[in-house]
């Protein structure tokens, strides 16, 4: 729509030349336009490939020939049509959202059946201008429209580095409809007066012009502009008459009046501020309690003591101000009411046991401001045998002056019922005459599953004592607990324990035996039975544990007794040995020898099989069923001896594990043996009459070859056999007289011992 400019002060002014940088935004690019007052531009060329904004300083056409570069139009009576225009050979199609804007704002200025294309420019008016004359020129131009950007802030594309702002595109976002205010439009090729009632007087106002055309053609469509008018900001000046100004005087009222009475007097006080009604004269009252922070919201003084400061302001049309102030004070009430107890015991009183009646005291109050009612609250409670009731009297007068509260408490006792107690369940105790510790307090007693309660509360809890039946396996112990309530009533309960004093007998030495690799001590000149076995990296070997085997190297034919297994596992640099005894047996000692030789050596260099000289060992006071020994730093081929002491269990807990296992032990020293590259083979295996022992070593040595039966007896022995490094040696051995058995072939050099198992074909 068109707005006609009306004001008490109008006119056309000529301003100095302002430079205008105008942007021409289209659906395929942005044109840079400039405008200056009503001045013409010269030396302007358009770049048909780039389409601005940095090439062509096109503009709203003005009559000055000075080239412009800022965004303000200048205002003169003249107009001109030279310079660059909007290129209408571009198909800047009106898309959905632009069509929505035009159909909802332009009315008859827009014909959606004829108007197909749109391009935009923008311009600023100088501060204070709200009216200009505009004309659209060009045969293709069907309509034009001017929109005011309400906040005078350009549209900025967040994804564009051009911080100078953007024009709407051919398909602007719907948010623009909320930010653009239509100022004027036209479908005529003539000057139109465009007046913007929304222009801000103290700012440069930003406008966007839409060129709307119906066909594509060569050439441009242009705008002319001239004649600016300014917003009228002058108003008629009316001067205050001091003789007509009335201000109130300070007023003081005594306290203890009703609030309604004080409010009415304050309203009358405010009526004393007055000035006759007059055009362009405004008055206002503001209120404060601290005489500093005033607010227009009315504040009524508190009837019990308060001061309100009132400020009265008058302003006329000539910016002449008048202020006066006065205070309204209600004096504070200093009266304090006093509470008196009129009936009943006046001090805290114990009423004894089971009283027939409980007294109810009465209270009254005197003094204070106005009527002072007394409020009496009572609170009853009971803890165990003790009951109590507290009466609390409070009072405050009409000005909220509070009296000191008065309270009185009566207590009494009621209880004839003994407490209830139930002990936690007893248990079977596995150990050596060791009972769980008695509970030292009732909380621990309850946490263990016991219960104790009383209608009036428990005064004490104690452990009376333990009584044994003096039997064994099992022994029965009765433990008694007692509770007493606050009135001396007593109850007790019993907790029964069944004790199994675990013990063991018939302790004997055990050794680990592996049928495929173990070699008996007896064959090596020791007067003690037992076995050693080789163990290689990556190998797991299971050793059967035997006791009481005497001087017999074969545990399978007696008199040894099988008592469990020990599993040796060589993984990486770690060797673990795990004892696992059968039911009814426990381990009270363990010894494991792990080394590069079959037997440990004494300091004098002699070999020994005494367990005390093994790599690691220890004893158990109560014995274990399972136990693990770990060697953490092992390398190369090693030999292992597994020893221990196994016992029969004499007393065991019912339905429980025989003896608690304990954590294992670890040998932290290094056992570094060579990984043998030596080769020893025995053929044929199984053998018929004769075997051939072939061997190869990477060092020169003197070696011995022995054939040993399962009892550890050496049946063939060949010693001091010279060997040259790298040679392939062999030894034929006749076994035709000892057929039908399993044997070990042991090859011993200065550096290592290698054992091979052979079997007779007649076995």
C-alpha cells in the first residue's frame, strides 16, 4: 500500500552528496548498486559475467555525476536514468516463498498469472528521512514493491564470508515475512510517494526493493528517486505553573491501629499530591521503603511500624521537570505479651509408674498490642517404658510481637511385659577348639540373625557364658545371651555350636610318579625310594602320588598307596605344580625340586635326594587338600622331583570341605637350563632282542649309557664312551635276556642327562 506523509513540519531538503553501496540480489547472483541523493553516476560499467557486487556500482538513479560507494540515498528534486540497471535477460523465477510474500502483502500490485520474475536491491535512507519519491522504469517491469527491514539489520548468510549482508533470494525463507514490512508498491511507470510510518527517527532505515517483471528481454529495468521528507519530532511546549503544584507533608501515625485504618489514612495522604490536568503534562508517584530504590508499584505502610517514602514527579512538554517527596510513618509497637500458666504442675514433672490421670495445664497472656490469644500445642511420645507429653504455649499480638513460649513436660512409666529374644542359629565349627567370638552388643547380635525386642525398649544386652558337653568330634557348646528392658524384665536364649576339632593321623612320605618318564632313585645308588622325571617347555605331566612304597621303584605292584595327583605344567617361563589329594587325605608337607640335573647337589658337589635340600618346600599346621607351587623364571629342559607328606583325616566337619585350602607358594629365583639341541634315539621301539642307541651332540664329551628297569635297577651300563663334537655315534645293546618289560635308556654326558622309554615287543 501507499502511505501519504503528513506532519506539522514538512519540506524537501537538499543534503550533501552521500555515497551508497547497494546490493542487487538475484536467484543466480548478487548485483552491487549504489545511489546518491538525486545524482547521476558516470563511468559505471557492468560485468555481464560476474553480476556484481564488486564490479558495477549501479544505483537508484540520481542527478549527480559523482560515483557513490556507501548505502545512503541523497535527497534532491532532480532525477536521472543513466547508469546500470537490473539485467532482465535473467530468468530470476519467483519461487514458492517469494510468491507467498507477494500474494500476502501486495494485493492488486501483484498478479501471479503475469508476474514471473523478481530481482532485489537494497538501500538506506539518511537519518530522519521517512518519505521519498520512487519510479520504476523499463518496458519489462510489471510491478515493484518497497519493504522496510524492521530492525534495520541486513540479512546475513551464515555460510557466506560477505559480512556486508545479503538481499532476499528468489526463494527467500519464510522468516523474512516476519521481518519485512511493506511500505509501498506500484504497477505504474510514474513517480510514487513512498512514506514509511515504521521508520525510526534516530536511525538510517534499511529497505529492500523487489523488481517484478513478466518476460525475459534485453536491457534493464531501473529506478529513479528524488525528494526526501523528514520525520516531524516537534511537539507543542507547555510550561508548568509552580503555583498549581501541591505536595504532601510528612505524616506520622501511632502503632496498634488496624491495617485498614492505616491504609485509608495513607490513601488520603496520597491525595495531597496534585496538579491540574493539562495536555502534555504528565505526573507520577513512586514509592520506596529505603528512600533510595523507588518503584511505581504502590507500597502501603505496615500498621505495626513502617515508613514509606513517596516521590511526586511532574513533566511538561518543554522537558521541564518538578519533583517533591514526603514520608508516611507508623511508629513501631514495643509492647511484648507475657504468658502465664494458670493450672497444673508448673515445672517438668515425673508422674511415676502407671498414673491414673495425666494433668492438662491452662495458660493465659497479658500485655501486647490488641487481643493476644494463647495457642497450646501438645506432643506425646513413648520410648520403651517411658511415656511423655509436652505442652507448649505460644502467643503473638496483632503486630506479631511474640511472647516468650512456655513449655512443661510430664513423664511416666508403664511396663509389665518381659522382652522377647531369639538367638541366631548355631553352626558347625571346623577347627581346633575355636568358637566364633560372642556378640558384644545387640546390634551385632541382630546383624547375625538374632532378634530382641520389648514393648518399652531394651535397657541392656549381655553374653552370659558358654557351657561345653566336653565331648569331641563333635563337641557341643551352648552359648547364652540375656536382655533386660527398662523396667527390669529379663529374657534369655541359647545358641548351640557343634565343634569338629579337625585332626589327622598316619602321616607318610609321598612321591610323584609318572609311568612314562619317572626314574627311580634306587638305581642311582641312593638308599631311598622316589622318582625324578624330565620336563620340557610346553609340557604338562600328571604325576600319581604314592606313600609307603618302601624300597620298591614300581608303585603299581605295591606296597605303595595312591593318595592323589600332582600336575606339573611348563608354560612359557613358568612351571606350576598342583597337588590334589584324594578324599580322606591331607597334605602336611610339600617339597619340589626343579633343576637342570635330576638331583639337587650339596655344597660339596655331591648329589642328594633329601627333601630338605629341594628347591622349595614347606609345612602346614592344619594340612591342605590342594596346593600349588609356582616357579616364575624357568628356561630350558629341567628335571623335577615331587615330594610331600600325606595324612589320614581323623576328624572332619560334617558336610563341609575337609580342610580349607591355603594360597600357594612361589619360588622367585631363576632356573636357567639349556634347551638341548642334542639328539638321542633308540630303535627299534618296541624292541625284539637288540636295541641301537644313536646320539649326536654339539660338543665333545665322555658319555655313559644305562638301561634301567621300572624298579630303578640298572640292568646294562656302559661308561667312559668318548665322543667327538658333531659326530654321529651309536651303541648296540643286547636285551634278549630281559624281554617282556618296559625300560628307560639314560644317556648322561658332562652337560646333560637324556632319558628315553622303550618297550619290549613281548610285553
